[in-house]
C-alpha cells in the first residue's frame, strides 16, 4: 500500500508559478512511475507529466517548457513546478503512482486556480 498526499495548490494570477508536492508513504520503495494528472470541471482527467524510477521524464504538449517534474528520493516526494501559468491550467491536480507490483494509487488532489 502507498499513501499519497498532494499539496501546494492555490490561487495564482496568470503568469505566476506554483510548486505542487506529492508525498508518498507506506510501500514507497516499490514505486516505479509517478504521474501528475489534472481534471478541470466538466472535462476528462488528463496526463500532465511522468517521471520514472530511472529518471526519464515526459510531459504533455500543453505544459512543455512551462512545467517541470522532479523527485527527492530522500523525502519520498515528487514535485511539479508550474511556471507561466495560464487560466486554462485551472484544475484539480492529482498524483498517481504505479508500483513494481503494478499497484496503482492516487492522492486526493490539490486545487490549482489561475485567474486572468
């Protein structure tokens, strides 16, 4: 079992920045992939960024060059640095992990609101 807690969301003006955190506990040593998703009201959940145990990262086209995913293994925490935020980035952001045993876990999410 892996427990995830997201934090760092809030209200920010367009062009501003936020850093989201996803803290893992439990069987975090088995985490293989960490992903950030987001879901805006009335829209489907979409993948934002991925980081793997080995380190490779991938980003959705709509955040490339603006968002950066990183991890601190000592703190069992993954971050999503979000710069140059746009109103269309407004959504609830979720952290999801997949373990080496193919377990999949989700956090409760953190709300990001970008005002124009």
